[in-house]
């Protein structure tokens, strides 16, 4: 089975978000970047497990500038066979989806993370599936392959739905799909020699742009309530916060 | 025209459907146009959506079972047939499966997971959404002719502004389904987390799954949905759909009560949009207190039963 795993680069989860003086962007000084956790822990690792079980290849793709190579090399160190980087920056979700779709012919399974932890869009996977006229299962927490047929469990509000699809198809991976893997020394050494093909973007226009950012208003100081007096807390929730 | 996709679960609308219709009606008003709703498959009392501001409801017959490709084709087909340029849907599990497909199909700019009504200037729409898992907001300008917006749950209050309207059947060309639904399992009778207005959540401070009674008793007294921190779901003390935070469900209830949760940055990322946060922790230095509106420094095994009793007393007044 030929598998393509789409990975994105995001600020590390403990990043304290600060903005540039004109609020036009995140202040990127001092920000550490990682591979988007859903892409790494769930999509990539599940693809590797499937390869280990029944053979095939795992290719990583990222749309981004040369500085993303570190994140791509990590994916190769974890076990992907080769990688593609479409040399482009920005553009928004549909732009990125069009770049991926242009490289995605011939794959049996295309895996995404359920969302990126920076823009929280949850839409690139579905876009690629539509552009390639493929089945798509979003927020999948379980995947079993049986030849060319797959049984996929997807998370829904307060439960799950189990579906059957045939290759080729795309999915976005959520918790439950696999367990995080830490690359070992051998993997890191081998990653340096694995192919990372840099490709020029196809023509596409941006469909959205972000005009400005804002931080949430600072919380006023916590009001402490006597642990013996929960009637007072109920009164505050009812009369002051008006939430019960 | 604004077209709203109103999802029905087992033929019935939930709050998310009323929220998107309210949102669509208000957006239409700002644009000086009308808002119509679209339902797919068998739906009871579809015309009822008129109460939330839809001037008409359309229905397209689709075969049973959810397939993102079929749903996106139906919504895009309706948008074209009705010449609706703004399309609104819910940012829930169904919406997340469709939004991207719809945007790709219509070559449209999309804003997934918005939190407030758009700002309109001429033909341009600017919408605000949370980014960095709730740590910031971004104002997104949609630059295309067709515009797709998905609305986060609990972002705007549902408003009634009209009465039931007519339902008309629409037929558009649909592709055949590529996904076959084998089984749908839902916890019955519980408001799912993303829709819940009241949430009671427990962390590692609970010490073990056998102690969860203090959380569920409080949740029952309030009519709240239960949630948990990530390590609790990781060790299977609680089902993983209860895990909230950066890598779990992001929620924005009116009230979030957290007991025995330290308030790690990744936990806060998924809950800090809650309107009111109550933290119960025996450690006065717990970072969660900085993000809380009300704090109780104490042993949760004593505090929660006391709070449950006080809620019951309040409700019986
Ligand atoms: C990439 C990444 C993503 C993550 N995503 C998430 C996420 O989505 N959601 C999430 O929750 N975490 C997430 N985490 C984990 C997060 O960093 C914390 O480890 C986790 O939230 C801690 O869970 P906790 O608060 O339940 O446990 P702890 O941090 O162990 O806190 C337990 C708290 O209970 C209190 N306590 C103990 N006994 C009592 C008592 N009797 N009465 C009152 N209080 C008591 C203690 O004082 C303490 O504050 C993520 C971590 C990483 C690295």
C-alpha cells in the first residue's frame, strides 16, 4: 500500500502566544516549532504500523519553506521512507490542499492529523479528498485494513461511528489511532540519507487572509470562596456570573 | 442569499442547528439579504427552523448514512441552484467532515470554527475565529465570491425571530456514497461535550476511577456533562471522548468546574473560552487559579459533595 502522510509545522504546545506590535502576526521570536502532534503521533505512526504489518511505503509531504526541513527529517527519523516538500509559504488552507492534491496521485491512503494546533481549521484533509474525488473520514480514532477495504471508527459528539471504505481514501487521525513514537539514534542517522524532494508549487490563489490577531482579555483575579461555604459559591454562580 | 446547513440527528434538530440558523439570519440581515435553511434526508418539522430566522427551508433527499462527499455535493448544489453566496454550517464532527470539501468544490474561501458574527463591508466578510487552541483570535477575511463559514458551538445565543415556514423539496445531482456506515454509537440522554452549557471535569487529583462519583453526582445535580484531563483518559479512568484540552475536545460552556486538575497550558488551551471557570484544588499554587473566575482551595472529596448539596438546595428553592 502506498501511503502519503501530510504534516504541518506548528508552535510547540507550551508556547505563550504573543503578537507583533501591529497585531498582524504572531511574534515568532523565541518560538519553538514541532511537527503538529496529530500528524506525528497518530497519522504518521499508524501509517508506519500498517507498513510494518503488510508492507508498502510511507511518504511525508509538507507545504512550506526550507526551514520546515527539520520537522520533515524528524518524520523520516520516526520511520517514513521519503518526503516531498512543496516549496511555498502561506496561502491558506485551499492553497495548501491544492499543492498536496497535485502530488497525491497514485496513493492508496492519504493521512492527515485531525487539525493543526495553530489554526485549528480541520479542513485540509477534506479539501484534498474533494479535489481528488476520494472518500474521506474525519477525526478517525481507529483504522483496520483488510486488503483494499478499511474499517474506520470516527469520533462524533458523545460517541463514535464505524464506517467501511475502500482504497483510495483519505482520513484525519485523532487520539486512539496510534501511540507516539520517539525516534531512535539509528532512525535519526538514516533520516539524513533518505530522499527529501523539493518541488515547486502549482499555480493557485489565496482564498482567505488574516487581517489581524487579538489576544483574549486578561482574566481578572480569581475570587476565592471559603471551602466550607459552598452555598456562597452557588449564590455567586447564580447572582453574579448568572450561569446557573 | 445566505444558505445554512441545519443538521438533524435521527431526524431531530439539536441546539447546533438552531445556532447556525440564528447566525445565518443575522448575517443575512447585515448583508441586506435573506437566509434559507437546507436539511438533508428525513427530518421532522423542518419548517420549524423559520422560528430562528430562516425565510424558507429546503430539503434534499439523501440516502441514509453520512458521507462527506454526498453531503458536500448536496450543499454546493443547493448553493448554486439558489444562488446563495454565503454558506453557514456547524463546526462539529459532521461540519468538520464537510467544510473543506465544500470550500474545494466551490473554490471558496472558508473560515472554520468562527466565534462571532461577521463584519460586512461591501462584498467582503471578516469573521473572527480562535487560533492557537484558544490562546488568540484571528480576524479572517474571505476573499472569494462563495464564502463558507462554520460556527463553533456555544458561540452565539439562539434567538427566535419568526415562525415556522414552508419546506420545499430540491433535487440536485448527487454522487454515489463512497463511505458505508456500519454502526453509530452514542451515549444516550447526555448532552455531548461540545454542545454542553455546563461541564464538570475531573483530573488526576481524583486518584482513581472508583472515586468519580463526586464528579458525576455534581454533574447530575447541575444537569452538566462530565469531562476529564488528558492523563485521566490516557489511563482509561474515563472514556477518551471526555478528554478536553489542546489535544482533546475544545469547549466553550457557560460554566466549567475543574476539580483535581492542575491547569497545564495544554489543558487550558481547550477550556479557556468557557464563560465562567470554577477551580477546586487543594494546592493554592495550582496554575489553574490564574485562569479561574472562582477558586476553592480545599480537598475536592469534601468540597464537591458540599457543592452538590448546595446546588440541590438551590434548585429546590
Ligand atoms: C503535547 C501535549 C498535549 C497535551 N494535551 C493535553 C490536553 O489536551 N488536555 C489535558 O488535560 N492535558 C494535556 N496535556 C497534559 C498536560 O500537560 C498535563 O500533564 C495534564 O493536563 C495534567 O492533568 P491533571 O491536571 O489531571 O493532573 P496533575 O497535573 O497531576 O494535577 C492534579 C491536580 O490535582 C490536585 N489535587 C490532588 N489531590 C487533590 C484533592 N484531594 N483535592 C483537590 N485537588 C487535588 C493537585 O494539587 C494537582 O493540581 C498535554 C501535554 C502535552 C505535552
